[in-house]
C-alpha cells in the first residue's frame, strides 16, 4: 500500500484480501507426531505412576519411525509448508521490505499529524466564531499556511465559515 492508496482504505472502498486458510500454518502437531515416532520405544505403564493426561499420552500407540524413513514421512508436512508459502506470496505487498514499510508508516504518521493540526485550527476557529458571533477576518495567508488551512486566493485572507 502506498500513501496514495490509503485514502481508499480509510474510506472503506477497498476490501481486505482473503487470508489463506489457517490449517496451512498449523504444522506443529504434525511435526510433533513425526518427531515422537523417531526412535520411539513404547514403555510399559508403571502401576505406581499416577494417570496424568499429558501431551505424551496421545502418541503412545504410534509405530516407530526409522530415521531412514524420515524423509518419506516428512513429505506431506513439507508439501503443506510449501502450500502455505505460496498462499502468503499471493497476498499484496509481501515483496516489500521492512524498511519500505517503516518509511510508509512514517509518511502516514506525518500525514496524520498534519491533519490533526488542520482539525485543531478549524476547532479553534469554530470556537472563536461561536463565542464572538462574528467571523474572524484576521487570518493572513501566512497564518493560514502555518495552520495548513486552505487559502481562497493569493493575498486574500481566509474567512472562517
């Protein structure tokens, strides 16, 4: 997104891109299962041990995985990771660097500060007009520029509306 595109996004005329399905990034359970099968030696339950339900009990009935078979067993997981990467590459602005994004953030923050200054100036003018009941013709071009208030014309004073 560039500074010129942010107006559309603020106004809501553009839609957010569809996010990839979350299951593409849920690789830890599958990875844990594969790793728990490597050199897996099922142990007989100890009768003196309390029956605590922890994560390890879910993998007690797995078939052991010989390290030589690891490359074959990991193929579905690798395919899932590649699908997730392809989906992420489809998202807009994924090719942008962190420096580019930080530069845009600084530009947008600067723009927000300028807009806040303009709004504060308009608020001041409105407050003055409501208390005095007259329009303030004292704004000069230089004052209008310093407040980022739009000017009517060169050399004309800006009249508060």
